[in-house]
C-alpha cells in the first residue's frame, strides 16, 4: 500500500472538523492508500520546513504533498521566501526518494472573515487576498518550471467571476467546511489517478 504524507497548516489539518472529514483522509480512503495528516493550524512554511524531517522523511512515504503559504502572507512574509522554504522541502523529499507535490492555498471569504471578527492580516484583508492570488500563480509557475506535480485547490472555491464561494467555508471565512474538503479530496484524487495511475487497471 502506498503511503502519502500531507504536510501543511490548518487547511490540511481540517480546522474545526473531525480528521476523518478532512481531505487527506478522504483522499487516502478513495485511493486505497495510507494518508498521514501532518497539518498544524497556524503553521508557516518555515515551521513546515523545520519539522519536515521528523514529520515527513521519518515516515518514509512514497509521496509528500506540501500545502502552505496563507499564514506566511497573513504576517507579511514575501512570496519568494515562502517558495524558498517550499522548495527546500521539495529537494529534501527528492533526496530521500520521496515524490514531492505542491498545492495552492485557498482564497479568503473577506466578508465572512470580517463578520467573524478575525484579526486582520498585517497588510489588511484586501491586500492579503491579492497576495494569496498572486502566490497561487507563483506556485503554479514554479511547479511547472521544476516539473513538480501541483494540485490547484484555489479555483474550487471561486465562481467564474472570481467571487469567493462562501458556501464552502466555515463561518470564519478562512477554512473549508465538509463540502469544501470533499472538493479538495476529489481534486487530489484525480491528480493521483492521472499522474500516478492510482486505482488504474
């Protein structure tokens, strides 16, 4: 049985949800694989990098899926530093014979976040939202350039107009609800089946 480690922050952990309802567990069950959830709410790309060996390499998985960036941008860290941390993890994974994957963060439902009284990002809600959008583009471009598979979660949570789908979020406007996690799982499942022939006769 293949083993995957999903390494990330609260978007991977499954904020306010049972772990079995979060996308890593849903994905692992559908693929017939062991999916280990190494998401920690509030963590940054630097935190993920610091615990990468313990939480990922020591598990000796076949795959490592890295999803982070929102918390870094919330605190004003530059996209280039986040990407440097992500690629440090990518290179460590490759060095240890683990196939790395990258994923894009989700947009923020600004209206819900404001109504919930969430502490604003360092640069303000609108600026941070734009930075997340730009970071998504940077992840896609750098992953393509380096031939790293990437799961683009971002558009699952937007309308064709670009408006955020608030119906897929918890009341804080930051974290996906159960339906959102099911959509994320489906997107990840499709990539593994397409790129790595999981469950393919």
